[in-house]
């Protein structure tokens, strides 16, 4: 094979030097094939006795004659020609890693009891990357079904509130919505926790997998194969119902697997197309952060109403702060964490004295913005008054200011009155934190982060 390797290197050198494009090599022992959608369904069928997977398959078999197979190969060639004509890496955009999706008919559904807004946003973000790669959309129960009432003074939020009211997540490739605006469920649907939640009437011939146990990785492998073998104009897709905690599955144990060899050599597949899972990198920090493809517009997720109210909130904070303030966010978790992290006034006083030691030499006032789930107004005011022990420190109740801004917007008809809930306050208030470059410093007393002291003068670069 030495002569073959030398020949190949010579040709590649010629291509590079002469900038030759669209050159093709046809090797007789490599056969490219594309599989009709009906044969895909059979290909991923298997018995799962004793496992968590239930599958509903299309049992019909379409013709597999050579003419139809040739037609599919021809269509695949047309797609690839278009893609490669516009880029050098096999994607629809020169700088992108995205998989090209002619349509998004596949559906991914997730439901697993109550949770907080941050938890659900993490789940949605991870599933959005998978959906982007598998040419799917998300169909989810509304926030009123998923968000825990215990985080909202024991009250369910309005059924009229949608996920897009908190974050408007879209796919980078085509700017389409990640969470379907035209879901399969009619108004008034209530069986969100039913398994399966999708009936056979509307999706009779769809490939249907239900994951209600820890082995989601095997389910993902089947859906990946199915997705890559779908026709561009397919009318039947897949439904992936997930009724188990994503974090307790094996989806994040390893890098997501590649498809079969047949898929890799007969489609536009590139390893860089595999989705980026933020939670995977949380569990495996040693893996390079740039591994995987980001399919969503994470820099443009702010609904217009949220953007407007956040601007008003920042102006409100500056109005009540000393000029030229350095801002810090002070998060105090009480509620379900009160037994795990001591947040008594005595402890917080010692915490602030230690943390703020030496910060007076900065020469600028420090304004802390307090965010807490504590409902006792007396406790909240006593925490704010702790700042009076320092000549250069003041503290504002960020939750109170945020609610003022929301209520004013409701009274002026700018937003729906149903938007006034703790979850919206939490999301709106994020603009005051470090990730939005408003606050420079951060103090936290929480179950998972309950330090006795945070020496601010050492940990932050003061300007």
C-alpha cells in the first residue's frame, strides 16, 4: 500500500498548491448507501426486555428497489453539493458546525415533576442542543406544570405564561424557535404526566421511544441513526419522550457517540456536528470547553419585554445608589436551605466584617444588591441595616426594586399581570449579577456555597 499512500499524498499536495476545488475520488470498495425511512425504523428495532425503553415502530415496509435507493442517493448528493459549494467544512455556514436540517418534524418531549426555573433552563438548554443536531424541536409542558409552586409562595403560576416569556431560545441555523409554537397538544390539555403522552391517532407511523429509566444513551443512539436516515421530505418523524431526570441518566457519562460507519460515509456527517452539552462539561471539567457544537443563539435569548424591564431596573438601582458605586450581588438562600447554611443575623454580620475587611482602601462606595427567598420583611431590613456598620457600604433590596418595576409595567399595560411571579422576578433580576457585567463582586450564602468569609480585597480586581 506504500505506492497508494504516496499517490494520495501527491494528489493532496497538488490540490493544496493549485487550490483545486470539488475534486472527487471514487474508490471501488467503498459503497455509499442511504436508507429509506421505513428501513430505518426496522433497523433500530430491537427487544428491550427488562429495560426502561418502550418503542412504537412503523411496521409498514416501503419498496426498496434500486430505483428508489438511487433516487435517495441522488437527493443526498444534491444536498451535499449545495452545502459544499458554500463552505469548506460541510456546513451551511463557513464558520458554523451545525448540521443542515431540511425540516424539523421530529419531537423531543421532557417531563419529570416539579423543579426550579434554573434547573429547567439547564434541561432545556441541553435538550435544545440535541434537538438542533437531530433536526427536532422541543415540546414541553407549560411552566405552570413544571415550575415548583414552593418557589412562588405555594402558588402555581398562570397557565398563560409560556417558556418564551422567560427566554426566547432559537436555533442559530435558521432562527426558528427551539420550543415549538405549534405543539401537538390542544388548548386545555391536562395529561402532561401521562406515559405515553402522545397518542397513536396523530402519530401512527412515527418512531416512538419512551425513556423512563437511566439508560438514555442507548435511546439517543437509535434516534441519531434514525435522524440521519430520514428523507428530506419525510412526513413521519420520531418522538422521544423523556420521563426521567436528565442528570441521573447516563447521557453525560461520556462524549455523545458518533453514528454508524454507514452514516458517516454516506451523509454529510462531521464529528464537530455533535451537540455541546453544558452539563457534560460540568461533570467533566477536564474536557476542552470548546468541544461540541452549540446550536442555539445563547447571546440573543432575551424577550423584548424582559429587555425593556431590565433597562428600567438598572436605572432604578443607579438612582438609589451613591455615584460611582462598585456593585455587588449578595445572595442569601433561606427556605429549603435554612438548615444547611446558617444565615442568622449574627453569622451574616461576622461574614460581612470578614469579607469586607480592607475594601475601604479602594476609595469608592460599594453598593450591595440583596436577593433572597426570605419572606420576613423584618429579617430583610435587618440584613440591609448591616451595611450601616461600614462607612463605604450600602445595601438595596433587589427583590423589592424588581417587583416595583414589574408592577409599574403591569399598571402601564406594558406586560401581562400574570407575569408578576417569583420566577419572573428571578429571571429579570439576573441582569444585576456578574454574568451581565453589572455587579463586579458576588457574595453567596447557600446550601452548596456557605463560606464563613470571602476576602473580597484578595479575590477581585478592583478598578
